[in-house]
C-alpha cells in the first residue's frame, strides 16, 4: 500500500489545482477565481475530512455552478475532470467549492498533512495554556520534532520550559553566542541558571564531543550552575562520557525526553478553559466594562437566512490567543413577536453564570491595521460598537 510523504501530498494538490486552472483557462472560464487551503479559509484546527483544496470563483464558473446560465456541458466536464484526478467536489456555498480525495489512504494523508501545518502555527511563545494540542502531538509523535525548523524547535522548547515553571529567556536565534535559551529557576537557597543549546538534527546526525564541551565551557564562563543540551538526534559515546564527568552540571536530552516533557505539559493544561481565570478577575472585568464602551466586549453576527448575534467578553488574551466568555443577551426592542428587533449584551453580575466550561472558549487573536479581531473557527468577533445589534429569526 502506498505511503504518502509531505511532498507527495503537495504534488497532488499542485496537480489538482494546475489541471483545473488549465482546463478553465482553455474554455475562457478562469475569471475571478483562485485556490486556498482549508486552513487558510477557516484559520482553525482542521477536522477530518480535510479538503485538499478550496476553489473560490466568480464570473462564468459562478454562473455554471449555480445554474444561472445555459450549460454547454462544462458542469459535467468539470466533475469528470476532478473525478479522473482521484477527487470529488462539494459546493460549500455559492462562491466556493471543496475537493476531497476519494482514496481513503490519500484522504488520511491530507488530514495528517494539514493538521501538521496547523500544529506548526501553534508554535508561538505566548499561548501555551490555551492550545494543548501542540504538546499532545509531540508527546505521541516525537519523530516529528526533526521536521520542525530550527527556530520552531527553539520556540517549542522555550514554551515547554515556561510550562514547567521556569523563567525562560529565548535567544535571538542568530548571534546568540551558543546559547539558545536561558532558564532561571527561583529557589530560596539560591537561584539556578541553566544554559540551553538546542539542535534540531536528522536522526542519523549524532552530536559530537566538541558541541557538548563548548556548551559546558560557556556555562562555566558565564557562571551558570547548569547546562542542558537538547537534540532531535542522539549523542556520540564520547559526548555522553564527557557529560557524565560533570557531576550533574550538564544534562543531555533527546526527542524521547522532549516527548515526556510535552506529555506532562499537555496533561497540565486543563480542558475546562473557564478555570484559567479566577472568578474575582472576571467580576472585575464585568464591572470595568459596564456602562462604558470597552474593546473587551466583542460581538459577532452570524446565521444563514437569519441574522443572529453573539456577544462575549475577553477575559484573557495574549498577542496570538484569547479566551472569550459568552455574555447573556437582552432584547432592547422588537416587532411584538420577538422575531425581529435589536438586542445587546447583559453586563452586570448575572453575567457571572457564564463562567463555565461550555461558555468559555479559546480564539485566535489577530491585529491588523490597528483593529483587533477574534476567530473561534466559526464566528468572527470584533469590539462591540455599543449600539444594539439587529436580529431576525425569520428565514
């Protein structure tokens, strides 16, 4: 049975997209069209089955796929072309269509590939208590550590050490003097400084004595109490013997150790996100935003053939992630039947009942052109403008 490497998956995607575009151009149908991945479209964790690609379209293809023009056979020809490439397609809405592999093994390869891309995007220094999936992935698949870029590997270790309670300082990545991370462990008897060198190597490229000895020498010169060498490969026997003679001042770690650290980190992150913030803090935030226009009160409009609103409170945020807590709604005015009207958030002590597992959730935070937004995979939140929002339950 075939096994699909990352490059095989990428080739399948490129072939699918190129073949479709060439076919459409030959029939003068490729106008206002393009491709994007499911991750680019949803900007969230990909859930199986994952589309190999998503095509957006306007112009002639829009008319053909939505039955707005006389079909000259292009609709059937398009589906035959896609099926011949080993895919089937599904119209997501009037302007996008998704392509899924018909072969189960290839479909599984797409699921794995796009989840890996999403995991790599989580390797950022400031959202470690929100996303536990990254740690769980490497705990189960330590062999994937060597697939990371060297800087991603350093950032991952930095976040692991933070999770373990260290005060971690991530180096610049270049020109760091041979030290990638500095760890400070506070202790009543005396603080302990550990210098960390990270080497993301292929499994067959063992770490030699000179690299290990160099880190130990730097630690001695800087007065650090300990040093830690971490690699995705292994160590030559002479390097192990050298570290053993340092009386515990130097430790050598491999992917197996990193996987164990990740397992502990994943287990330490609670699934109930409402417990990440104290009730006293939430109460203070509600008091602060009540009666004033505050960007921590956010709003999203959604619904198909209806206009629905969701209000939430930002109770924790970093540069790349945030926790939102749902806010109760109150109707300000309506048509007499409560089918259409205007509504707003409840911002008083009664909102505290929403601090529970099913109404506190994580989002991806983005800042663009001075405007902050929050995306939870299904709804797009922005700071509420303070005005009642229109709703309609009539489809």
